[in-house]
């Protein structure tokens, strides 16, 4: 996981966001937290992030899937992990550089998903 130093995390459930950020920090990964997808793609372009983790069901006009597709267009090699406790997208509904992890998840599932995306992009 040497190539992942900073991850944008888009999650509207504050406790899940804080827990994920703490777990990522325990593995040496810094987080850029956001609570909604709206504007996140612009923030991504202005920020030095190595990956995106986004929930699907978010407040605002855009979903996490919308964000994943937009970020994949802007940064085609960006590893993306899409999470949800409800919607379960098929791989065809995800950008090519994305993987789905169902909630509830453990940090090892997230790290494994990021690692798979990094190796695939290399």
C-alpha cells in the first residue's frame, strides 16, 4: 500500500467517516473527508489524493456513483472504492477503476480493495 498516502473519503454518516479515517490513519493513510458528492470532483482536482472511497447514498444532487464516474473521467487511473449498505451495483455500473465493498465492512476489506485497484492501475 506504499502508493496510497492520501484518500478522499466521501461519507455522510459521521461515525462511519470518523471510524474509517481513524483506521486509515492507523495504516499510515491520510484522509480528506467530505460529507457529500456535490463539489467533490472539483476538490479532487485541487487536492493531492491517491484514491477515492465513496458511499453511494449521499445528500445533494449527486450520488457516490455519479462521483465515481466523474472522478474516473478526470483521473482515469485513480483507484476508487464504492461502498453501500443498500444499493449493490454490478461491476458494469461501476467505472473500470472502481470496486464495490458492501457495508458493514472492515478496514482490511477497504485496504484490500485499494490494493487491488492500485495493482490494476500499475
